[in-house]
C-alpha cells in the first residue's frame, strides 16, 4: 500500500507516518513546510503539499500516486479559530475541497480518510449520552464549523465521484509531541517548568468543569490505519473511548505525579466563548467495522506524556 499523509509534520501526522513506516508501508509524508525531523524509514519520502497552494496538492499526488490518503493537515485549535476564523475556514474547509478536486483527477481510486472532529456535534454534546455518528451536528465555534463543512462536502463529493471516503470524528486525544494550546500539553508543560524552577509553583488553568472523552494518540493512529487497511463502508466513524472525564480529574492525575507541590489558579482569559461543557462519544461503529478498541489507559498515557516532556522540555 502507498499512503500519502497530509500534515505529516503535525502531532498525529508524525506518529502516523512512523507507525506506517514500521509496517513497511510506502509513505508520502506531505507537509506545507519542510519536516523538522527527516521522515523515518527507507520507504518514506517527504513531499511538499500546501493546502493553500492547490498546484502543490496535485504535484504531490502525481509524484507519489497513493492508494490511500490520510488528510490530517489543518488549523487544529478551537481557541485559534476564534482569533483567525478566516484562516481556519480557508485551511480546513477550502483546503479539503482543493484536495478532493485534485484527488478526482490524480488519484480517483484511492481510499481517503479525512480528519473531522467531535466538535462537529457541538451542542449535541449536552445530550449527555455517548454520541453516535447519527447525532445531530450543531457546531459552536469556527473550528467546529470548518470541520463540519469539510466533512459534509467530502461525503457529497465522494458520492458524486465514487471516492471511497471515510470521515473520522476523533474526540480529544493527547500524547508526546502535542504542542501547547491543548489541555494536556498546557498542563504538563507548566508542571515540568515548575519542577525545573522556571516558574512560580502555581499553574494557570482554564475551565476545569468541562468533560471530554480522551484517547491516547497511538490508539488514534491505530484506528486510522485499521480504517484505511480494512476499508469498511464509506461514511463517518467516531474515534473515542466512550468515557467522559472532567478536566479537573485529568489535572488531579497529573499533579499526583509532580515531584513538587503545585497550586492552581483559574485564568479567566482561558475561558472560551460558547464552550460545550460535555463531549462523550460512542466508537461502536468503528469497533464493529475494524475490531478497534483503545489499548492505552488514559492514566498510562498521561504518565508517558509527562515523561516525554521531562526529556524534551
Ligand atoms: N487548551 C486548554 N488549556 N484547555 C483547557 C485549559 C488550558 O489551560 N484549562 C481547561 N481547558 C479546557 C478547555 O476549555 C476544554 O474544555 C478542554 O479543556 C479541552 O481543551 P483542548 O485540549 O484545547 O481541546 P478542545 O476540546 O478544545 O479541542 C480538541 O479536541 C477536538 C476533538 O474533540 C482539539 O484537539 C481539536 O483539534 C479536536 O478536534
């Protein structure tokens, strides 16, 4: 199999290209900017692909000739989408449309996995039940709108063009290599800075009452690989644990592992407009199609991530 990964330099993209390379799959590691770490493995090549420059998409597809495309490149943070809604829509929605147009001409037989988000469900999160793929989507922020629109257009294109399209809706995920701006990385990076005496022993946090459904990044990567390998029916697939956790409970688990006592201060500037307080999903459809279940407990994943930050701070 020849797999082209967009956003290969990103958090999930880097992990996915490594995991595919370990399986001896030929990987096209596509990124808008040159990768900071050279791609792993003899079977991996780096490709330039900038969603905002459509000619680079076509060139990457022509050069690599993929059987599968995993489209991860995106503006991926909710908070930034409030600051730059235009960039978010341009990158996530219009960029996905450009990719679909190019696929039609350059790789019409490829199986395509587009990364959406649990944020697409938006206000449905407050139903308080594990959301299935049939739950209504009521996106509540520009990021959520951008991913919902991209997913819907991708599914419509796919029906019209007979593309084998799988649109995943990953719920929150975390792990080594995730940048600051996401809750686990924000918390751990502060803990490590405090352990090193680089900041006062008080963490700055946002809304701790929100509940989210967290999966370790390696499990998310495994879900994507299963989906492109097994090619279940086209459509939408949630990727999640089915377990809601308050952000406060994550913080408690992390603070227990700190080597120094740490206080907590609520920072009102981290409060988000129109925040959906609860997201929990059902991955029953994914499990039935591929046998996937998350292998890493959140507690173990947090420990791994903390150790990684201690080594890479
Ligand atoms: N980032 C951050 N930093 N979030 C905090 C903090 C903090 O210091 N304190 C509390 N939170 C709360 C946020 O308000 C939110 O309720 C929750 O922690 C998770 O925030 P994020 O990690 O920023 O994730 P997200 O839920 O907004 O979006 C992430 O998950 C989506 C899938 O559900 C991103 O990874 C998206 O790309 C992804 O699609």
